[in-house]
């Protein structure tokens, strides 16, 4: 089951740029870009928590698990 990252969608809904989110959660724009593109193998719960706090959302708004067909 692939994990789909919907961070771009949530950022657009909140009208926030990636640069601002990266600064507010304390990671580099490059690392945030890798996360948004799904090119990471893991994410720390602390980072996920910060993202959710800043974007005022739940982890399920950002992460989605889809069945492979």
C-alpha cells in the first residue's frame, strides 16, 4: 500500500507557501520538498506534529494510504 502525501493540497487550502511552513516547523525547504514529493522513507512524529499544529489539521489530512490494484 503506497502512502500518498497530500501536503501540497493542505498548503493550498491554508494559503501558505512551503517556505513559510519550513521556517515555522524548523526544517529546510529542501527537506520539506522531499517530503511533499514522497521521496522520503519516513517522517518523525515530532515533525508531523509540528506540521499539523501549524496547518491546524490532522495527520490523516496530510497522509493517505491507498491499496495497490
